[in-house]
């Protein structure tokens, strides 16, 4: 019995010595990871550190490069363009839409998903704003009298008169609307045979770019002179087309938004154009609006009851200014027609010695 007790006591009092290398205990009694378990300290100039900075720079670069399309889409969607150069730049929205896939692709290649999503949203907005004008609308109702309208800015009266008269003859134009008509240009058109084709007119020729005129194959009556805020002449003519109620044609020439001081006058010249009234006289506005479908001011005019003839036939992308040269073009010349009328066809034509292309539309008028 005593032997067993003493042996057990000896065993109980025995301490097992543990080598220092077998465990992670430190001198202070705290446990630490072994050296092989601890990561090596990262030097500030290590590849991993420079990689992080590089990723941040790539993110910033991709975001900044996508920003112009995002701002453009926001301004176009909200219609808040104001001042110069925003009003002038918004005319080139179709080009912004055409290139809107560039920031999306750049963000995807850089694997910046949230930037790609934001850029894709901006691209969708821009494309939705411009696609419809390239798609033809419904065919106009048949039965109404036809009226072919041609409009041209003759550039200080310098446009080739023979070319203009040839267009009138070849396309059987019924009404010709001219902007920047001078007395000398009016005389040159007469010598080229214009009045043999369009013997009736309401003209307000002037020096430089201020003149305008409406020539017609049908009898006309002058309605009024220039609009109150207009610098350019905008003669109005009531045209009596057989089988149709009298229509009013306005040779339109709005101020160009060429600088900050000109923008208010540009807005005023557009706002003072006559509205399309559902129960009033059928109106056609034909000329140089110095505005595109992407300008909120121009869309407000359309909202009164006009249709852009080119957009109605899917030709709303055909630029009219500048004619020729390396610069991208904008669609600033239009023929707007009352929604009660239809549009059968439209076309754009180059006229020598002017910086604008002429625009043509064949209309179907409401029956009398």
C-alpha cells in the first residue's frame, strides 16, 4: 500500500521539461506567431504598393474620360443647356451618341464595372435621343393636295442662282424660301428664270445676311414682316393652293448662338416664331433655324404642333451646315410643318457658293 502511494505521489510531483523551441511562448508569457507564420513587412516601394497606386490611377483615368459623355447625356436629357458654348455644342449630340460606346469599352477593358454601367447608361440616353430621327414615321394620309417646298440660305446672296433655279425646275418646287437674300441675288435669280417658274413672291431683300423671301407658284398674300426679336427678315406669305385651305409659309432665320451675347437673341428669335395652332391656319416654317432637334428651345417650338419634315421621313441625320469642309456637320436647316399635314419625302441638296445645304420636302396638305 505504501509503495503504491509513494509512487503515485512521485509521479504527481514530476514536471515534464518542454524545450523552448517546441512552443511559441515568449519571455513575457505571451503567445506569438512563429517567424515563418508572420508576413514579411511590405516596403513602400514594393511592386504591391505601386500596383495599388496604378489601379487607383487607372480608375481615375477611366472615370474622367467617361465624364464628358455623362455630362452631355444629362444636359441633353434635362434640356438645361444655357450660355455659350453649351448651346452651340449641344447641336453635335449625334456625334456624342455615335462615340458613346468608347468609354463603355474602356471601362470594361479596365475591369471597372461601376464606371462601365454609368457609361452605358449615358450611352443609352444619348442613343435614345437621336435614333428616332433616323427612322421613318407612318405614311401620311393620302388624298390631300401636294406642295413641294425648298429652303436655302444663300450666304450673303452669293449662292449660285443657276443651281437654285435648276433645283426648282427639276424637283417641281411650288414654294421657295430663301434666307440672306440681297437685291443683287434677287435680280440674278430673275435673270436665271426663277420668276418664270415661281411668279408670285413676298420679298424683303437686304444687305448682307438680313434679307429673306418666299417665292411661290401659287398666288400669295403678305401676312407680316419680321418677328419682333429677329435681326433677320422673316417674311410671311399666305399661299392659296388649289384644293387646300390657305397655308402660311414663313421664311425662317434665327440668330446664331455664336457667343454669349448672341444666345439670348437666339432664344428670342425662336420663341417669337408663330406656334402651330390645331384649329388655326396651317403653317410651314422653312429656313435656317440655327438650332437642331437637340436644343430644348427648338423642341419647345415643335411641341406647339409642328413636325420636322426630315425627322418624319427618317432623314433627320442629314447635316445641312457647314456644306463641305473637314468640320462635322449639324442639322440646323429645317422645314417644319403643321401636324395636320403629312410629309411624303425629303432631301438635302448642295448648292455652290453657300455654306448651307438646301432642304426639300414634299408635303400633303389638309383638304379644304
